[in-house]
């Protein structure tokens, strides 16, 4: 049986802030010298490579965090808010289709918890 839920899959690629300095001993072990490139995919169903390579996987259909290797203390609404802020052009139309009852007058989608707290 195939899982056809809709997922947000986020990949992060580490790179040096100053590539010319990577030959210095210990440069890449200092977190201040590293920056991340973020890329996201919206997909129906998960592939093994997604589960192995992605740092964050959100099951948008069931509103659960499937994988989060950055901060285990964050919940689904908090993580989703990060991606909504960074990629509103892609995520808000999708969320409006998935959760039409949670769309506000400005066409923004809010989690159930945010909506109830308003």
C-alpha cells in the first residue's frame, strides 16, 4: 500500500562562510564559520532517499513532524511557520487547499492551535 500523504521535505547543505580559509586547521569545526543552504520539496509520498537525506520532514496531510534533526523541541506549527515565512508563495496556496477551514481573510493559513487562540 502506497502512502500518498503530502510532505514538506527540507534538505540542508553545509558550506564554509569563507571557502578560502578551509585549509586552516579547525576552521570547519567552528560553527561560526559554517552556513547552510536550505532547499525544500513538496511531495506526495516519501522515497527512501527523502527519509535518509532530509533533515526535516513534515507530514502536511496529518499535521505531524515525521523527522526533525535540528531541534526536537519544536512542534509542527512552529516548524511549519518557519517554512511559511521563507516560502509563502509555494506553501500558502498548498495549505489553503489542504486546510480551507484555517484560512484567514488575508489568505494566510494558521494552525489549529493559532486559530483557537485568536
